[in-house]
């Protein structure tokens, strides 16, 4: 190696070292400035998650009740963190607050009275017009008049104490009976208009075309997500029905009339009916997927109880077409069900949730 090559090697190596050192110093200087300006944190800057043990809130799931026969009387959840607004000398504030209504599922008609009215004013309307073609109508009352678009404090219209200046009718726009039609919309609007005229009230209502179009879109989305899963266990006629009943009861199924139900704290997970025919006895299981809080668990319980009957009595598990289901076929049903549950949840209608039970009523 001659002197020229050695000189170039030394100069090149020194230049690289200088560049690395300069870059390190620049990075250190910028990090120090950022730390001084913004401080340090152990939170993920993208997800903004709170480290374990530092959660400041607790999520709770809403409950539901049934009051309209086979129509689930379920309403979305409202969070009331401070009860003090309802502790007032005003009699109306002793009423039960109306939960927030999911505007994806309801259209709102608002009536404003010239003079404050008591609950007797709208009692006949509320009691006689609670649904249209099995679509629920939820009534709310407010002691305030407010302006169009203004947020009011709403209470359940029945029962109601004191006087109110505003009445709201929230009409469900879709369920398993189909979307709200223009005829149904006109019927609702006609009755509310006649009531408004009788009570000297102003009425605000949405455009029919917009509501009907929204209802049809929601109905199409719901139809694509809806799932009723049917499975059947074929028992020989020689097996007494009481034997099957004992096995069902031991597995947690409860009889109500001619049907059996598998329940948990959230409500019904699955149902079953026994069909007797010459030479056989058929146990028909059904999972209403959108209305079942744990449809995958329900499928597992059905497969388990039917597997026990198959081992004892040679009772095969079959699909709706009467085909015996192999282990591979059952696994395929599991996978399809898990995918359907995921699709429902991703669409905002988690199985068993109040909003799902309203839409798929």
C-alpha cells in the first residue's frame, strides 16, 4: 500500500467517524429539547392507552325487560353519573328519565304545547298507539319547550307526574317485519297531527322520503346479518320423553309451556321444541343469533346435550334438511357462526345487545 492509498484511507475513515458523531450529537440535542418541552410519558402516543392499573372508568352493559309480548321492550343505555339534577323541588323531576334513543333505529316526531299539559292529555294516545306493524313507538315528555334542535331533558311519558311542554314520539323504522313504509309513516303522522290539533300543539316531523329510504337501507343491512340456526336431535320412539326431559333439565334447560329455553343473566340463548311423530321423536333446537348474547356458547351446549343422547340412544344430530352432521360439518357450523357474530358486532349490532334486540324483534 503506497502513501497515497494510506492517506485516502485515513481521511475517509475520519470523515465517516465525524459524520456518525455529528448525527449522534444532533439526535441527542433534539431528544433533549423534546423532553424539556413535552415531558415524558409511558402512554402509547398512537393508542393513548392507560397502563394497567390506571383505568379511570368502568364499562357497564345495559339490561332489558319484556313488556310487549313477543316484542322485546329494550331500550339503549343512558349513563347518569350525577343524580343531583333529579333531586329538585320541581315535581316533574321526580319522574323516571327516558333512556337515550338510538337514532339509527328510530324517527322522531316532536309536539310542543302552547300551555303545559299533564299526563292525562296524552294518556289515550300513548295507551292506544304503542306500535305500528310490530314496530315500537316510544313516548317521552319534557317539562321544557326548547327550540328546534335544542337538547332537552326527557322523561318517560307514561307514567308522568307534573306538567310537560313537549312530547316526543320515537318510531322504530325497521325490524323483522320489514322497513317502515310510507303508508305506516303516514298513519303515524296522521294520528299525531290530529292529536296536535286537538291540543293546540305544534308538530315537527322528518321528511317521509328520507325516513323511508333510511328504513329500507337499514332493513337490507339487517337482512344480510340476520341468522336463525336450527339443529335437530332424532330420538327413537322407544326412548321415553321423560328421559329426554331429565337430560335437558340436567344440562340447564328450563321448560315453559311446550318450549324449552337455555338462559343466562342476559336472557334467552337458545330454545327447543319436542315434536312427536310415528316411530321417532325430534328435538328441534333454535338459536336466534342476533338476540342471543352467547350464540357460540349456546351452540356448544346444544352439541353437548345431543352428543350425550347420541351416545346413549343412537340419536344423530341433523341440520334443517335432515342430514346427519359429521364432526367436520359441526366444526364448519362453528366457524360460520363465529364469522356471523363478528359481522354483527362490527356493524354495531352485537348479538344480545339492546340495539340488536330492537332491530331483530
